């Protein structure tokens, strides 16, 4: 059922310092900071099959150490939802956007887990290519 990781968002009280650690220790390359009032609030590392991001804890709405921002890419979201419901797993309402469809479930610990499917015209494109297409009006 699970095909890939679409993105993760980890909360941080010090995005710049935490990003520097990920760069230094794990060798991640971040795309560039979003700065608000002189403070780095967001940054993302583009990976071959997804994106890992660091986000200010006040934006995430949770404290560091409580990350629960995983979104799994699936081949067929409707089939995945049917399988989960057949197994008795409550599934939230489907959400639809210009580039994807997604829904979420809750794990036994109460963490939210997203299931995500890119629309056909966006499959095989990177986040940068998707954003460029959205900004130019290409769908």
C-alpha cells in the first residue's frame, strides 16, 4: 500500500541551528530559508523521493520532539482508503487540491498519518517543478 514518503515537517525552536546540524551531521542540502522578522522559520531539503522540512514550532503547533508530519505517497488513494476502512481503520474525509489528493488516519499513539497521491500530471515531477508549474499556471 505505501509507495513513498511525500514530505515530513519537523518542529523546531531554532530552525537555523537545527538546519545547520542536519547539514553538518547528515549532509542534507536545504533549498533556502523562509525568514520572518529576521528569524529563519522554515527550510526544506529536497530528497530524490520527497522533502524533509524544518518548521518553527509555533507554525507546526507542537513542540520539538513531537514530530508527526509524515505523509506517505500511495499509488491508488481510493484503494488504500477502501483497504483501511475494510480493516476497521477510521479514515478522514478526502482532500483535493490542484496537484494531489490526500486523507489522514490516526495511529495507536494518536499521531496523524497522511496518505497522499499526486495527480497524474504531477507524477514524476519534483517539488520545485510542481511549484514552478503552479506559479506559471500550468496544470
